[in-house]
C-alpha cells in the first residue's frame, strides 16, 4: 500500500513539473491564452468548487464554449497542480467515436503532450492510452462495457457524461447505472454536460443536483435566412428527391458571391450525401477541385479524412463539408462561416406494435436547428441558410424524442442482463423516460428466440458470449456460429460488411448499371451476403495486383467501405481469438469455408427470425414475413433481379420501413437449413432433425457438450450437402 502510495506521489510531482514547464513555455503560453478566451474559462473556479461540494453537477453551455475540451481538463490540471495528479482518473464519455478521438487529440495538443500520455481515448475496437493516462475520452458504450466487469468503477474519480441533451440510448442507460452506483461510491464525482438549456430535467433526475450555465460570450452575429416560399422546400423534400437543386443553388451563390469561409451542409443521411456529392462533382464550379474542396463526413471516417475536415484548404479553395447531424454537436469545424440546413435528419424510429425499425427522413427539432445554426461563425460572423420557411421551424418539436424510445432494444437488453440485473423491465423503468413495455417485451422475445436468454430471462452461455462482442447480437451469433462451424472467413466478411455499410454503391442516375455490376457477384447464389464475400475477395485480389481502383470503379464498389470492412475484419478476428472462439491457426476455423451450403446455413442462424417466405405467382414473386406482412426487396438486392428464386425462404438482416417495408440484404435458404439453423422454429420437423436441433441448442446452453457438437456437426454437414 504505502510503497504504491510513494510511487504515485513521486509520479504526481513529476506530472506537476511537466505541466508547469509546458505552461511557462512560449507555445504553452499561447495555448493558454487561447484557452482563456473560451467562455468556459470564467467558470473554472466555480466548477472546481461545485465539484468539491457536490457529487453530481449539471453543466450547460452552447456548443463551442469549451465544455468537452476544457472542463475535464480543469479538473485534471487542478489535481496535478495540487500534487494529486497520479491519483485521479477522469473519464469523459462521448456519444460518437469520432468525437472521442478528435477531442482527445485536441486536449493532448493543448497540454503539449503526445496522444496516449496523460490524455488518451478508447472507442470500440480502438484506443490510445497508456499507464500514465489520467483523462480518458471514450464512447459511452465503452464505459458501459467497463461497468460490466467493474460494477463500482474502482479507481475512477470523476465521470463526465457529455452531450446528454442528445438523449442517446447509451447515455440514458449510463445515467440509470450511475445513479444506482453513486450511493455505493460516495467519493465518485459525476458531471453531466449538455449543449442545450434543459439542465433542469437532468438535475431533477439526480435529486436536484446543482446546475451551472456557461453564458455564451462570443456574441456571434450570425445571420439567419429562411427559405421564403414553402414550395421550394416542402414539396421537394420527398425521400427520393431532397431538394438537391436547391442546395446546389445555395452553394453556387455562396461560392460566387460570399466572402471566404468553409460551408457546412447538413443532409439527412449517407445516401443523400453521396448522391449530392455525385451531382456536385458534375457541376462546372462546385465540381472544380481548384475552387471547391468537397468533403463528405460520416461516422466511420478514416483518420486521413478527418484531417481534411479539420484542416485548412489551399488558398482560394472553398471547403464544403457535407455532413449528417453528427456534425451538429460532436465535432467542431472551426473555419465554418456558412451553414446550409436542410431541416431534416434521417431518424430511426421504432414501431413497437409491428416490431419494425423505421428509417425515415423527418423534420429535426428546434433544438437541432439552433445547434446547426450555431455551427456557423465560430471564429467570425457566420450565416445560416435554412432551406425551409420560418413557419415550418415553429412547427418543429422542441426537442427530439430520446433514442431509448425510438429504437429496438435488443442489444441494450442483452447488456442490461449482463449487469446481472434480475428484471430488465424493472431496470428500464428507472430511466429518465422509460420505454414502452411492449418494446421491452419484443426485445426479450427476440433474445429468447435467438437463444441468448432462456425462458426465465437468464443469460445462456451464447448470451454471455454475445454480450462481450461489440456487435448487434444477431451478427455476434453469426460470428460465433461461423467460428464453431469452421467457415469463419466468409462469415467474418459478412458480419463486418453488415456492421459497416453496404460497399455496393447505388448512384441515382446509374441504378441499373450498378445493379448489373452487383449481380455479377451473385453467381446464382441468390444471396446478397455471398455477393459481398465475392466482392471483398475480388478486391483483395485486385489489391495484390495493384488494380484495386479500377476494380472498384468497374464494379460500383466503394473502396473506402471495403477498406473499413477490411480493418473491422481484423478487429473481430482478434476479439474472437481473445475470447477463445477462434484458433490461433486460422486454417482450422476455415476448414469448411468453401462449403456454400454451410455458409448459407450460418447466415440463416444469425439472421433468424428475419425470414420471409417466397411466394411465386404466375408472373411475379412476393415476399411474406412470419407475421404475414408483405415486404419488398431493395432495388439493389441481387434477389430483386430474378424472375424466380429456387428457395422457399429468404433470410434478411434488416427490415426497414420507408413508406413500405423493405428488406435490404437477403439470402435464399432451404427448408432443411431453416429447420436446423433457424432458432426455435421447429414445426414440421422429423424426429431425427429435432434431436439434432436440440443437441445444437444444448451446445450453447452448456459448453461442456463439445463432443456432442463435434458429432453433430458431421451429421449436419452430410445432411446439408445432400
Ligand atoms: P463544447 O464541448 O462546449 O462544444 P469544445 O470544448 O469542443 O466545446 O471546443 C471549445 C473550443 O475549442 C472550440 O470552440 C474551438 O475553438 C476549439 N477547438 C475544439 N476542437 C478543436 C480542434 N480539433 N482544433 C482546434 N480547435 C479546437
Ligand atoms: Mg462538446
């Protein structure tokens, strides 16, 4: 104990010396001057005092006032200055990985240190932190995962939960867990940070915690304009055509007539962004790289792309960033002078009655619109073009519905269960705004149907494995099944693809060509998932031959997405190896990778109960889900191009309501595959099959039944090949 204490004291002194040295250096002084100019600086003392006297405080202040980069840093600095640096451990959560990384990098720079020293970050599957890291920026998901193995957050002294105004599911979840933890950890300090003025809501949740508001000192004289006529905005904002021409016209105007400064365009989603980018690339002015630097911004950007976004463009080139609402609060692009706000966001909502997630562009909230406006003119007066009339703004909801109330709760419930919570329903009823009981029931039903929970709502051993994999439970199950059934490689590609994005591009004006290109990868597999595997493998070959660029171009594939899939594959591989599910010698887990039927079966085991029956009519086909609902195939699905499909079933990963209900990627499966691998759907099964099915379920309930599994696998394999 006391030896450790001495070591830490010595380290604290060293930290203090280094901090003082930096603050007295010329660059350090310059940095400090900048930091002192931020509105948050005036609240430094008040924050430290409040935190000394209260276990929980709530801080609000407009985006850019210095909450994220400054407040945790003030605590760190004051601890270091008082010679306790090595004893403190501060965690600050972010809703998105990109902001956790960007902010950690920024704070390190402000302290004149390399990233991963005193300040580090950790996001899903990636991180930069060391034994000297005392301020860690991480995603809220990472902190939740840590809570699974360390229920008391031992050793942590301060927790900041940032961007709580967004009401993300993980943040709401964290607040339940932390609220429960606080009485057990009287010394732990909790700071909630919000970019809007609804601090009261959170303060009440924590029994009247004190609130501090950081006044906005910047006095930005942002100029706002609304689209004058409803006709320009409303009527053309259908999901297919989201006023691209209007945006193009506004961008042209800015580039021709306005003063220098970057432009930030808020779009609804990745598809719109890439379509608009294609349209703008063809424009004589906006597509000219000598005049306009067009950057697209999305959640899984590579670091090199991130640099482009934050960096300065060459002289006389205007930076135009196309982004989704992720740029609303979590990232700050300093040189933005103009904001173009389309007024919509593709928001997931959840229809608990039909158990269907919906993804529809819908009007944003007033709070979001203000956020978007606030992104203009960080360093000089800015201007915001709202592409909707003022009367529409007044009709917006004040705040967005919390995510907990608008998404399926499958992953969340699995995580809650792994916190050893007896009743999921009871746990969730302690949320700031609890979800509907039906939504909770659906999630529990789903987890039971895939074998992650037993009938008494207890985690099975499959469930335990699934809760440690940082993917959607059904994809996690597919990964495990792929490893166990020795066809790991293709399954790894499929799961990585499904968790990144579809690498098959679908340009608005070349839909047919793109569809044809994709169907070349299908080779009568009747499977989008296997087409993905072939496309990925073709890309790897092309890369070896140095023709990856041509390959992507010819096949309408996104090199960026393939690259992301490639790195995710590596990371999943590593995690499964770590969990002991994959052998160090990968060839063992790939003995059966060439077996198409088996791969098909594993896809089915993961995607079940996402199945639709194929109903052939004289001239057409239709598809019916288990609850008898009609679904349509996405235009880009290989299965949409066939007249007939020689399989009675399609399994699919996602059912999305966009006007009608669509299924995105699908794979044809036979009756026997469905019987053997489709979870608990076992009507019409012969006795022998049923025994095998039970054996297979037993295996997951009790991992000691490995021998049984090995025999079973041989039998299954024979059966599938017949
Ligand atoms: P908040 O969390 O209140 O929105 P931040 O702490 O993220 O604000 O940012 C405070 C200020 O720090 C910003 O207004 C900006 O001037 C500056 N800043 C933040 N990130 C960076 C960065 N990556 N590079 C340069 N300056 C930055
Ligand atoms: Mg922030």
